[in-house]
């Protein structure tokens, strides 16, 4: 998978995306910048496809990105919830610009 650089080194970029994915799974709704949000959608779609699989070998990919409560929720709640759905797991709503630095902000939420 190819990602935007997000003005960070690779290790920091992976850490930011892991944190965003974890928060999205646990809270089911987060606010972030538009560019981070677009990368988050790509990564989440990849991970939910792995969580939907029945095979344990497919689910091992999730261990690279998730742990603890987020991993459990992804496998046992979100995987079965989206089993019949072929895509479109997230909704991205643009909220405008942040006052401090004029960055485009969006809200990302899971579709029920």
C-alpha cells in the first residue's frame, strides 16, 4: 500500500496512522485533518477486509497495526458487522478549516 508522507518520517507516519485507526475503532467517530483522514480510510479498508476473513493467517496482518481492545473489537464486532458489505465502511464529513492553522478538518465515522 502506498501512503502520503504527511510531512513525517516513516516510523512517525506509521505511528500516527496506528493511533488514528485504534481511536476510530474504539470510539467509532474521530476528528482529524483531511489528508490524515484520507490515509486513514485507505488503511482501515485494508484492515477491515482482513478482519472479515475467517482464516487465522489472514488475521495475523492485523497484529502489525492493532493490539488489545482494538484488535478484539475489530475481529469480533466490526468483522461480523461488515461481513455482507463490500465496501464503504466509513463516512468522511468535511467540517471546514481549523482557526489556528487553516488546515482542512473532517470527521470520520463508522457506518452502522
